[in-house]
C-alpha cells in the first residue's frame, strides 16, 4: 500500500525543492534550470522569483543571462510567457507545440479558417531570417503579402506556429513595450530537438515540484492525456497517495522533509510557478484563499507564512516621487515573531533601491 503524505509533508517537500525553505547559494542560471521555467508575463516576475529563492541575488545576475543567451524568454508552458535555459527550451518548445496550437485555434480559429497555416509559418520564418521584428512589425509585413488579414491574428498565429524567442532588452527589469521576435534556432545557435519524449519533462517537473499527480503535471505543463506516459514510467518512480487517496508520483530518493521543519516568510511575485504547479493547491492554501488569490487567469503576488499563503501583496513604485509602497493584505493576523516586516524591508531594498519605503498591512475584506 503506498504511503499517505499529509498536506504539511507535501508543503515542506514543495518548499524544499522550490528553494523556499532557505535561500540557496545556486547561481541564477542553476536556479532557472532547477525550476524548469519561471513565469515572465511581466518582465519583473523572474527577478522577484529568484530574489525570493537565492542568497545575494542581484538584478544584473538575471539580466546577464538574457543577454548572453543562456536563458530565453518565450511562450512555453500553457502558451504563456516564461523564461527557461536555452538548452531546456530546445526540447520543451517542441513538446508544448500542440498546446500552443490549440490555444491559437481557440483564439483565432474562426478568423483564420481559410488560411494556409503552413504557408503563413513559412512566410514568417522568411521575414525573421537574420533579423528581429516586433510582433506588430511582423504582422504588418505579413499583411503586405496578404492584404486585409486581421493583424492581431497574423502576429499571434505566427508566434504559435514558429518557434521564436524574445531577445533583450525585452524582458529585463522594468522594460516593457512591443514584444520582439527572433527565430529561436538563430538566437540560440542550435536546432530544436525533433520529436522529444515527454519523459525528461516529467522527471524535471517531479524534481522541482513533486510528489505530484498526473493532473498536477498537466495543469503545470499544459500537456494533456498524460496518464499513459506516467503509467509507462511508473516502475521507475516512487508512488504515494495524498489524504484524499489521489495517487502521487515522485523521483526515487527525493527528500521529504518533516512537516515540523520551519519555513521562513517569503514574498512570491504574481504568477509564481509555485502557485501554478498543481491542479490541487491545498498544500499551499485553502480553497477559500484560492478564490481570492487566483482570479481568472491571474495569480496575485502572495505572502507565505509557515509555508502557506497568508496574504497577498502589491508594490507601487513612484520613481518620479522617489517613493515605494508595499501593501500587504492579510487573510488573518500574523503570528508572533513572523518577521514579515524584516522580509518586506529586504524586498523593498531589492525592488526599489534608493526610494523612500513604506509598508502598509491591512486585513482582507
């Protein structure tokens, strides 16, 4: 009979693998590799996620990785912007291509029903060969070939059909604007893998997020119908159950810290991979809290106390006024000695150096 793991044990296992039981001395590149992919729908999110996990992390540590092409930013998991190492992108992007195409079809299938998508992909590749174009620039260039076509459908369809990355300065701290496209193979300097097996991604996910269920993996990756793959790998994996009897898988020999291990206060950014890695998120928050934290497709920035969601937060930095205000909304009062104010002060020093810092705590209505 498989061992049953309670929520507190699952919580501590997750935090340990996510570098959240104590800050790690790993390099930024090693941390990105360990975490597989970090959300990057806003350019600051990977920086904040790494700051929460690494000792002595500086903004330039991640910016340098984007510029030297060790790390790339692109539509990866669930069709959303992530950063991953260039080597991981080469096999993950082909694996998730079906989910990217499904998302494109859902959004633009009606508009593009009469289009030759292979022809569109070939034209986009020709236009991007040896140069970088923003999504609007690429869409307009394609519209010169096919006048009258919907510009938004042209740009977003190209992004799903063709493996592209978004070169810096896009994706660097506080840098926003039109998304640039470069052919992934040109930017990385190596071809993408052809028809990779999902086994590697399953193993990497379990190393970073396990123990976890098949549905958890599907929720994180955007891949579907993975039961047969887990069944094939089952003889090589450890098998557990959660308190509800759901089967959980893990890599053999991975640490399962005691539920009594202390967990420090941590501020996690919006859409942090920790909060998006599971179909069942009760190891991290209650169902009632989830309704507040997860609104539509967005996941708010969260405060962890004793390893679980204790509130949400927002940072407003008025650079003109030289003032940064961190507002923390709590689900319940803080326990004595929680050190939230100390960690909040460290966050402000990292995210808004030189500004006047203000921390406000309120109760969630």
